[in-house]
């Protein structure tokens, strides 16, 4: 597993050692709308979306005018929100019936994308798809989820697919807007009674140089 992580890091770093017009890099930030699928032996509960940050940098190597290889390193917050009924004697005068509790798992995400661009006037639309390795780096939870998250796998394999738009600001700078979806191939937690998998989608904005 750690050899695979090292290989992905090397792949991310190597393009930065090259100089040329085919190398582009930049930063992105945005929000992730995450949830977790809890597959119990005796049924599956309903949870709610957790909103977290997604911040990172990327490098892109143009192989052909419309085809690129891109790598990145992102800090991504995933997790789930739980809503529980508030006892009647604790309710505020507004009559609030539910209390929300956010449970968060933090990952360093290392994707490797194939990127396909479609020029549309001065702007450029692109599609990207590829594998992703998420490495667990932290958590913040309540209602017993902290004990569960302690047992989460240290890393998860998944895939990412998305679409973006690049708007040129100058001859060498472009603004980016992206929408992406994260699908996990492996479980974050698995026992005979319970299987947990992350899922998320999000929106990113960034700058490409």
C-alpha cells in the first residue's frame, strides 16, 4: 500500500521538474458535499449530507492539444450529518424538533486524471476521469462516531469523474470552475455486521498558470 502511495507522490512531483509550455499548475478550493453509506446486516439508516472543505494544488502535463495527464494533492473533508429529535422539554420557543451533529473524516487525496479538452471560443470545457487514493489524516465526530472512525481504514481507493470550464484571464493565466463526483471502490470500514463507504461530490474554483 505504501509503495503505491510513494509511486503516486512521485508521479505528482516529476512533472514539476520539467520546464516547458506543456506544463501547467495551479491551486483549487471549494466545497465537498459528502455522505456515508451504512450497510447494516439488519438494515440501513438514513443520514444527511456533510458539507466540508476541499483545498489543493495540481500539475497538468499536456500530451496532445486536447489530451492531458493531471495529478493533484488535496485536503478533503468527508463525513455525514445526523439529525436527532430534541426532547420536548429541551425545545426552544421556536419549536425546533431536530438537532444536527456533523461527523467529519479528513483525507489527503491523491488523484491521477486523464483530461480531455474541448475548445469553445476563448473558453475551454474539459472532462476528467481517473483513479484516486485517499489517505485518512484526521477526524472530528460525536455520538459514538469517534470510536467508529478510529477503526476506519487508513486509506481508501476510489475514482473521480468531473467536468470543468477554463476562462482565460491573460495569455498565461486561466480561472477554473469544476464539478466532480467521488466514488469509492473500497470500504472505509467493514465487519460482518457493518460496511461503511464514503461518497461525495463537490464544486471547485481555481487558478491555472
